[in-house]
C-alpha cells in the first residue's frame, strides 16, 4: 500500500515530498490534464464539422462548446468540499471515470441534444483534473514551488490545446471525430491507472475539513474573503474571456471574419496554443525569481493587464485584419491573470484550499460558459439587426472588451496589503 503524503507545507518554503515522488506525481496529474485540455479545445477545430453535419448557427455552436464548461462549473462547489474532505487523489479517480463515460457517450451521440448532454458530462468528469493537482500542490509544496508547479500544469494544458488543433485536423480524414472520442475515453482510462499507481494515497484530511457538515460547508468565508472578491470579476470576464477565445471563438473568427479555410484556421489555432504553452513555461521559470524580488501576483496582474486590454481592443478594431497573431497576442498577454489562482489558494489555510480553488474555478468556468454562449448570441443578434458578419463579430467582442475593462477597474480598487506575502 502506498504511503500518504506528508501534508501542510504552510510552515515551510520547500516541498515536503521527495523529488522523485513529486516528479511522478506531477507527471501523472499532467497526463490527465493534457487530455482534459485537448477535449476542452477540440470544439474550435471541429466547429466546421459540427456546423456542417448538424446545421448549427453561432448560438448553437456556442452552446455545444459551452456545455463542457457548464458541467465543469456545476461541479466546482461540491468538488471543493470533496477535495478537502476526502483528498485530491481519491476524488480525481472517481471524476475521471465520469470523463470516460462522457467521451463514450459523445462518440455514440446522434443528435445535437445528445452531443450537448455528453459534452456536459465530459465537463463534469474533467472538472477535477486541475483542481485536484492544485490542491495537492497547496498541501505538499511551499509557495514558490507551488507557483512553479501550477504554471507548468497550465503549460501542460496548453500542450493539450496545441494537440487539439493541427494534430486533430490531420487525424479527422483518417479516423473521423467519433473514433477520436473513443480514443479519448481509452486514454482517460489509462490516466486513472497511472494516477492510482504513481500518486501516493491521500493523508487524513485536516481536522477542520473533517468537521464540515456538508460538501458546501465553508464557502461563506471563501466568498467573503477580500482577496477572492478582488479577483472575482477578472476571473469571470478576463480569464473566462481568454479561455472562451482560445477554446472556441478564435476559430470561427478566422473562418468567418478573415476568410480562412478550416485547415488554415487549425494552423492558426496551433500557433496560438504553442504561444500559450511557451508563455506558461516562461511563467514557471520567471515567477519564483520575481517573487524573490518582492513582486506579488497582484502587482504583476496590475502591471500586465493593460497590455491585454489594449491587444483585445486592437483586435476588435482591426476586424478581418486580426488573424491568428492578434488572438495569440491576446491569449498570451492574458496568461498573467493565471497567477491569480495560486494567489487565491495562498490566501486561505490548507484546510480550505480545495474549496477556495474550486470556488474561484467556478467563477472562471461559469464565465467561459456564459461568454462562449453569449458571444454567439450577440453575433446572431447583431446579424438579425442587419449587421454584416465582420461587424457582428466586432460588436460582440467590443462588449467583451468593455466587461474586461470594468473587471480590471474593480481589481484596482482592492488593497495590495491583502496579498499573500505582501509587506
């Protein structure tokens, strides 16, 4: 029987886990998260296939893509309580089993409703693929190591997004999209076996978690915390908007606004996701050095977000001139907001780490779901008013820009003295 991990690193700046164990743990988690990111982003690549086969409009396409995020978001609050009470390893194994069923159901679905329900089930299943590792890192690593591990997990997710573009486009003529989802079901089953074998058993939950009266216990304090409230609008609009663009709307923009073919759009998405992969890799290297020099996540986000907003506004103004480079620049510049996840976790004791991360993730993915769907509805609405395709896309993304600006203004009203490690 595997030995439990020694937990609660709050008192130390270094990992409480041997290097070999930590490496195998990270790789096991990363394997599962890679495929969860691939299945998240594959809708952007398959959008032309789904639109042609099922005759979908922009709103339908946004709903199909967003169903994943609905299922994902729906589970975040009960997931957080379960992570703190039962341990991340045990919870993750159960959830990935649901992802296996969801992928199989998607491969078998024959209608838009069936695909939408199956995609929501996939979202439920993979909803622990990032939160369980982050909870483990919060319990097992010091602040600097946690920041690095989190950034590299996000880098792994970007690698999965890369795989969801050109590689999927190349496979489609050979196997079709249904066989692709059968393969994903098999790979998630392999992930279950890998985590069960290589990740140590969860240590007993902190006593405050064991005393919880239910899965939703403890969330009141999370939602009222000043750090959580400060980041909340940016989680919804800025972070959610980045994921909505990366995982869906960059593709239709390139096809419908810029006139790209499906193959050209897949190449563009490939470039966007490679750029994001390199960005998250860089954060993993740079953040520990910046933290050592007294920078905080709050300060980095305050300095970096104006660039992201300027890039988004420029892309909207350029219209058909905003090809893959513009959306790549938007997504890359938006990665600074990812530093908010470990910053939120570090603002809470380890007994609440799972709930804090899951509550924050809830905001992000409710944002992704509503923004993916809402952008599609806005595009259809502007078309109904007689606007052209390019103008309709520009109008929808102008609304997103205004919301992102408002969320940044709210963030600036906060107090840096609430930052973990702030002087």
